[in-house]
């Protein structure tokens, strides 16, 4: 189930914890983060990236028209992936991007953790969740040591996922996935 947990970055005190999608969206909106549910679309286990993109085409067309995004792809990561540790490490350090980071979880899930206004916001996204993290927002992503997710990624920049690491240790101080 989707969940939003917010902590004070200085003290570690929890200030919000909710599993209600409407409450998650309402809490994230003032910091510029888009969160919504896309329910009712199913793809078969083992569906190809092309089949997944085709199934979500109406949603993607509307979203890409809204955001100005230019391309979409599918990223899948499973516990048996030979590079799972390296991929986790790449996503796990706090970073920013020069464009919005837009993800939709087709299956599984992970934690988008944002560092904004002295708070740490853990948006634990699951199947059916769309999240859009604004450009230049400090954040990291953790799907845990045994990742299992399939996500649509939407890009404006044709170079794709390009992180700009901040060099902080905040992700290590706020481990969200065991």
C-alpha cells in the first residue's frame, strides 16, 4: 500500500504518516510533487516493454501533453538482476535532475525520498502510483536490497536519467527500505 511518511531532517521526528492516496497527494502538492493513482489498467506478468507502453498509451499521451515530456520507456528490476546492487547504489545517493523525474509503477514499488524545506518526505509508491518530482529537487530512490518493480519512466530530455549528486549523507541517515 502507498504511504507518505515525513520527518524533520534535523531531529528525525516523524511529522506525518498516511496511507490515504488523497492525503498523500494533498500533502505533496504544496511542495510541487504530483502524486496520483492510475487504477484499472492491467498488463500480464511477463508483458514486454512495448505491450506495457501500449496499455498505458492514453494515460501517457495525456501526461506527456501536460508535462511537455518527449519519451517514455519501461524499467524493470528484480532480485535476480545481475547489477541490482550497482543500480541501487546509483539511485540511493541524494541527487537532483534538470528535468522532472516522472515515474509510474506498473508492478511492485519503491521509495522516492525527497529532501525539501528541512524535511525528509518518503513517498512509498506502489503499483498504480504516479509520482512526478520537480526538477532540481533533492531526492533519492530505494527499492530495497531485493528490488521488484516495473515502472514507466517519462523524459523530456532525450539523454534520459542524468543525476547530479549532492554529496550529502542524508540517504544513509534516513534508510527507508530494509
